[in-house]
C-alpha cells in the first residue's frame, strides 16, 4: 500500500464532503437522533390526564382526590355531577387517560364498615401505559384505604428491592446508551456506502478501475474519512449522554472508546457490503437503513433485555453484532465492571472479530472492474 | 510485433455479446480511430483494452499480455482511460488544480519541478490556466472534456484510451483537444485508441476501425477506406431503387448512376455498409399538417434578452428574430449561452432583462405563455422521454397531455412512426433503442400537437451519420411542408450549412447573424463552415 | 381535463409496476416490515429471567416461586450463593434476583409479615418497573389485608392489551409516511434530473394539475398498501380491533397520504439530486416519526417538543387512527384530526406549486 496514494484520496474525500455539505449530515444526524429519542421517548408514565368524578364530596373522598392531585403520576381534575357517558366520551376523544368514579355514600358506607366500589376506566389503546396506569391507581387507592383502617394486615410479604444500575429507573439511563449504539451502527454505514456508491453512480469510479490503485488502498481511502469523522461522534454523543441527559458513567472511558471505535469499523463494513451490491445512492441509503435500524433497535436492550428473549429472537440477537456492543456500552455507563468481567472481554473480542471479518469479506467481494 | 495487439477479443454484458472476436493493432505514436453507430461495441472493446472489464481473448501491450482485469493490473501504470460522458471522471466539487494534484498523487508521480512544468504545459494546452481555481462542476462541457483529458495524460500513459472525448464538444475545444493529442503522440510515442462521432476527426487518424453490431467490418487508413467505397459515391441526385440513398450533399448507390462521382468522406462508409448489408434505411417522409391554423410571419422576436447567474452573465443583451419557414442554427462554444437562451424563450428560466415577443404576443408573465404552449414544440439536450414506458406509450401520453383525442392521436402516431422510420420500435423501451431512433421519436413527441415553432437543443450529439442525415431530411421536409420555424443548436459545423441562417454566440454575446451564403462571402478564404466559426472565435484571442 | 388527469396518473402507475424493485420494497414495507415490528418490539415485560437463592429450605418460598411462570417469567433459576446470583445479574443474564433469607418464613409465621430481598437489573427501566409490579401483585395475593374498598378497573378499547397490535398499527403509519415522502420526492426529482420535468411544464396544462395527478398516483399506490396492510397484517395476523368506522380510517389515510406526498413535494422542490432527497428525507422524517406520539404520547413529551409536534401531520394522523381503531371515537369527533392533516397538506402543496410548478 502506498501512503501517498491513500493520503491523496482521503484528502479528496474530505474536500468533497466539506463542499457538498454532506458533512452536515455526519454531525447533525447523530445529535438529532439522540436528542429526539432522548427527549421524545418516555416509557415512564407521568402526568396521566385523570378525571375524578366525585359523587360523594365527603372528607374521605376529597382526601382520596387530593392523593391523586399530589402525585406526579397524575394530572388530575376533580369534578362532580358529570355523567358517566359524558366522561367516557372524553376518553374516546383522547382528552382523558384515566377516569375515576367515586360513588355517592362512599364515606358513609366506609364508616359503616360496608364494602364499597370505586369505578376506574383506563384508556387501553397504548397497552404498556395502560398497565402502568392501572398499577398507579391501585397503589394510590390501596394506600389511602389502608390508612383508613386500623386492622393490621396479616401474611404480608413486602419486597426490599435494590435497583441495580439504574437506581431511579430513569428512562434516559435506559435509552440513551442504547441510542449511541444505534447511531454508531447506522450513521457510519450510510456514509461509507454513499462515498463508494456515489463514485459508481457518477462514473468517477473509473479513476479507480483504470489506475494502478490497489483495491486495499481504495477501501482504506474510502473508509478512513467516515472512521475519522464518526470517531468525533463517539465523544459528542458521550457528552450529550452525560451532560444533557445526565446519564451516569461508571465504567472505563477507554473501554467505551475502544468498543465504539471497533463498532464503527463494523458499521463501515456493513456500508462496504451494501456498496458492493448497490449501484445508486438512493438504494444504498434505503438498504442500509433497512438492514441496520430494525436490528439496531430490537437487539439493543433498550426496549427489551436480551435475557428476556427466547427462541429465534435469542439466536438472531446472537448473530447480529448489536447485542455485544450494547452489553459493553451499558456496562460502561451504568454497571462499571469494565474489563474485569470475562463476559465483557469475550464480547469485545467478538466485536473485534466481526470488524475484521466484515472488512475482509468486503475487500474480497469488491471487484475492480465494471459490469 | 506491434506495440498494442488486441487479439480476438469478445466482451459479454450479462449474456449479450457486445463485441465479438475483435482484433486491432497499433504501433508506437499511432492514433487509432474506432467508429460505428451507437451500441456497436466500441466502448466495450475500449474497456477491455483498459483492463476494466472481463473479456475473452488476449491483449498484448508493449510485450506484456493480459486476459483479465486482474492480469491488466501490471499495465495500469502505463494506461490512461477516459470513459464516455462529459466530465464523467471529474469530481464536481474539486477545482481544476485539485484535480491535477489528485491525479498525479494517485499515480504516485514524483512531485518535482519537471512534473510542475508538465502540469503547466497541460493546463496551457487545454486553455485552462486561467481557471485553475474553478470547481469542475462549473466548467463548460468543452472545458470539462479538456480537463478530463489532461487528467488522463498526467502520468504520461503510453496507452491512451479515449471514448468519444469530443462528443458534445464545440469545434474550438475539439481543435485544442486534438492539438494536445497530437503533441503527446509525437513527443511521448503514445498509442491512442479513440472513438469518435466526427468523421473529420477520424480522417486525421492513422488507422480507423469500423464497427457494426459488435464486429469490426472494415479497417485501414481514411484513404484506404474511402478508396473502397469511392465507386458508390455520387453528387446529389434522386434515388430510384432501394440500393441507393440520397443524404445531404451526397448520393450513395450500389448500382451505377448517371451522375458524376464525388470524393467520399468516411461518412460514406456507414451508408455503403448499410446498403450492402441490406439494412433498410427508411426514407423519411412528412405529410401536410392536419391543422389549418395560420402561422405568423415572425414567430419569435427577442430584444436585448439577458440572463445572469450571480455575477456571471450567461446571455448579454441578445437580439434575435425567427421567421416562419426558416431553420435558424444557433451556434457557439460550450458555455456560450445557447441552452440558456432557449430556456429563456421557453420560460424555464426567468428573463432578467429585455423583451420577448412569441407568436405575436409580448411575454411579461407566465400567464402570457399559457395559451402559447399548444403551439410550441421542444426537444431538450438529452431527449427527455420516460424510460419506463415504451415508445408508443410515451407518444400516447404526450398526445393526451396535449388533449388530442385518442383516435386522432393513434392515427397520427402511426403515421409519424412510419414516416420517420421507427415503426418497428414502437413497443420497445427507449433505453433499448439506438440513439438515432430515440432522437427521431423525441421529435415526433414534440410534433404531435403540430406546433408552429420547434426548438431543438443539440439534437444530433453522439448520433451516427446515417441517423443525422435522416434527421436533417426530416427538418427540411417539416420546413417545406409545414412551413414552421425551427431553432436548432449543434456542434456539427457541417450541419450549420443546412440552416437558412445562423446566429453565433460567444461568451453570451451575439457575434454573427447571417445566412450561410453571406457568411461564406464575408470569409472567402474559408474552405468549410468550421473555419468560419473558428475565425469568429479566434478573433480577440 | 379529467382525461388528462387520469392519463397522468395511469402513466405513473405503469412506471411503478414496471420497476419491480420498487414494488418489492413497497410490498415488503406494508407486510413483512409491519409484521416484524409488531411481533418483535415488545414493551410489555415478558419472559423475565429470574434467579433466586433460597436459604429457608422450601415451603412459602417454593409456593411463591411456583407462581412465577410464563408468560411473565421464565422458570426461576436456582443459585447457591448470593455472589453467584449477583454475578449473573451483573452479566445481565438474570434480570430479577430474589433472596429468601433464612428467617423469611419464621418471621412470616411469627409476626404476620416478612420481606424478600430483591436485586433488580433496572437498566431497562420500564420493564424492570413492571417486573417489580408483577411480583408485588403476586405477593399481595397472599396477604389478608381487609381493605373495604374494591377497585373495579375497566381497561377500555384494547382489553387484551397487546403491544403488538399497537406497534403494528404505529409502524404502518410510519411506513405510510416514509413511502409517501420518498416515493413522491423521488418521482419529481427523477423528472428534474432527466429533464422531463421541463417538458411537462411546457405542456398546455396547468402545472398544478400535473403535480396533483402525480401525487395522486403515489397516494393510490400507498392506499393499495394500506388496504393490504390493514387487511392482512393488522386484522389478519394481529387481530387489531376496529371500534370505529373503517371508512373514516381510510378517508383519513387518504388525506394523510396526500399530505405526506406534499412533504415529498417540498423535499423535491428544494433538492437538486437524489442524494439531497435522501438526506433531506432522513432529516425531516426522523423528527416527524418521533414527534408523532407513536412512541410516547404527545402530552408526556418535553414542552418544546409538544409545541413542535403541532406542525407534524403524523401527529394528527396517529391520534386519529388510534381513536378510530381502539377508542371507537365518533366520526364527528374526529374533525380536528382531519383538519390538522388537511391544513398542513394544503400549505405544503401551496409551496410546491409555487416552487416547482411554474414557468417564468
């Protein structure tokens, strides 16, 4: 390999990237994704729009309403005298998430020690939220009820839970590290595929075909610019995660960096393979997105822990490199075992293997000739 | 043994044989021409010689033989390839000087004073020394081709392969390109393989190979080749058999005619070959217009039309008049403002200054144009038709855009197809057709609504001699039978002679506007129209 | 006029069906892609990996463990020491670790109450939270509390509460957006690149008609996809309920497809090449899809994003579709969604007409 040739090619790539403003995409896209997802995705339910119809209007019912009002989980409005049908319509119009109906003579029956019933209606269109809201409502009502009775419960088992890694159960901590994995998989692949396919589509690829430039030199020249540019993103994304989203960082920065760097190479390998089988830029972009985003999401552990997978999806998760990287990335942010853990060492080795394998496969399949 | 020997080379593209058993040889310093219709296999053979495509057979250059792209790697330092397509190998965002330095670096040339001198020499030869800081995307077509050429020459290749480097390039740039080429061949002993659509260029070459449907059917020097067809070439007379064809200033006939013989050019080769092979060259016909709508005397009148792109003035106060029954040739170098001018006339670019009257109506806003659209026909530079529809579907589509009812449209389309000679291609996709057929069928699309004025932007670039002659036949008939006005741009100066009047643009200004005869009178020394053209351009240089 | 319109539409449809690659991508997107998303993305905690250390010697602990079963939990794995359990959690093989201390059962018998130590991998916060709630509910079942209040909870609209149904629907809406924008933008930019657009502008037809007809052809393609996706994937595979009017949904989809084609028109108007189309589409579509409420209800977002989401037509479409499919909202109550989609669409077409549909 001749360093002079590679240097000239790389210089050319940088000039073109700058002048075609493609470089904007390199830096806008990752930041945009992390900010949009980071702020936009809230798994945790807060401020559920709650309508309480208090048909009793007694001390106890007002106390119960107040408990809803004081909880950050609910955004409560209390009214009385609204009909059930009218209230249900509000849910249909998507103006209310939860409807709580306190019957009249609620207090009276309670004081007489009689059973009483509170009606709750929950908008179940979005199932996860519905399940969570249901539990919140249960919690508030049972808490209130317990304080009313002096009977000691028996056979009660409580849970002393210690939340590991994400003590406050923050969505940001859960999602943002996974996003870094998603971005570092998608963005470098798109860029490297584009840089090669652009030359094919425009015809400048003939300069490579007809000159003595070696295949290896061409590949290095095409992959180094995205590698350098996206390496900067490793740091930018780290800053967004820790500074903007205040995700803790408990592990080794060096491990984070090294793993990300290897992961970018894997992504470049994917881009290289895409560029071999496509001829136009638009197809290259669409194909890259299709084959990276869905696995990038599914196997990131962002939504579902790998340990909860079974059957095919567990096998698939082990085939894509996504899982290995995300394991390490969550470790560096939230867990902090670093290279002391044999599993992290193994996964790092697997990533390295993937990187080498994909690049070698790409160089093998690329042809220095026109069809 | 010759410096370059191509022995029995066959190239296949996905099952289709593009070149079959082609053999070519060349000595040091020779310029070898490849001619033939579009799709005849020239490009494929050149790609094989440049080692960028797989092939069967053997190629030997300078004693080194190869039979695959992989084997050719050893020779690549010595080879320079310029593939077909204007500015194809250039990076639009890089400047001229950045190109030179990129190409010299990827060729691992030693950066020394000698290389620097050589670069300067190339820049000067290409007339690009004043534009070193301009991005390639902003150069005119001719400048792009010259830049591509000097980038291909930077490593002093001993085998230079140029695929139609002069198509779409104006005469002046073509001349400069040739100068560079001849100088290099002379001083470096370079072997050059070059395809071209300009027969005047082919005549300057050391040896010419004629391609037809993937095979080489004739070869030799221009004189040798002309000698073989001499007996069939006559002064223009009418034909009476299908073994004869009249084309422009010549008549070609396999049977003896009662007419004086005429000295042939290489174009004759195409016609005689077609006649001999019994290829039917359809006689172009045009029937009368169906519409009885009168045509105004003055179809277009422009006063001081001006178009600016930022600081750059593309068209600078141009006056022009176009009358009915007139073919007006708009000539000029690449980037002189011809296409911009036509686009202003059509309303595709806003007019920055000046007045325009079209078909008697002053044009001040888009509204003024609405009613005129039905009377204007336009064929753009690249025959813009839909590639995913067959010829018939394209034509029916355009007919319905013009609101022509289906029955009338069908009969008109069939008539055009027959008269303009593309009836047998009606159910093919445009991408499967030779350029010449595409060209005539694009014009048919522009004629469906029987316009009174036709704007044609470089309709003949890259089209072979037979198709071009048929094309002009069609234009002349349109003029005579329909009496419409035609504005056409072209880089073939021989075609200018078919025009009633020519307007010459230079750097956005009009420098001549006269009939061809008058121009010949003004320049008595000129032997061809090309010389007249060059005269205007060399002035003030 | 009408004839011309349909000639334009027919031409685009011919072109579409001739490019089999495109047909394949569209079919894939409307079937397999929606299926994969619906089947694959699960936000409800399921199949949770549980490990335990039991220092009691069975009894109550065994009873509790036997209640941890599918679909919520995998079969609990026994560990011999807390260290081993903890290591496994740190290696993220186990999500929930339960420790029954030696005096667990004794305390329960003696004092009527006892507690379990739980180590919870809370990286995936929502899932962990749900795991905790599952467990608490199970344990609550053993307690005799004697609360006099009974809760009667009705989960409306999606009583079986499967995420698949919701995700499949949301993904279909994203696919409509994606294809609506890209197909239309590509259509116009390809004409610009090939120079056919100039020819079209010179036809004696109002360019607005051409633009509308071309967009309409893409709307038809998308509506075809919507019918296939709704019929086969949503109803056929995932059994999505339809509580409102299916006609209302198709009508809303039709307008929305037009609006997303309008976004494509906008992209085409400001792009010069396919590369720019691709870049711009990504930059516009990402926020569009994630501000739509498909992943998080709008009112739970950052206030600034909430404001921004007002100009996302997908927001109105998703809320509207959710209401039609799940909530069964009356047609008359859907007007705001229709209005949102139509107003935004009109603005886009107004811009598109001015920018690429005129001569000078």
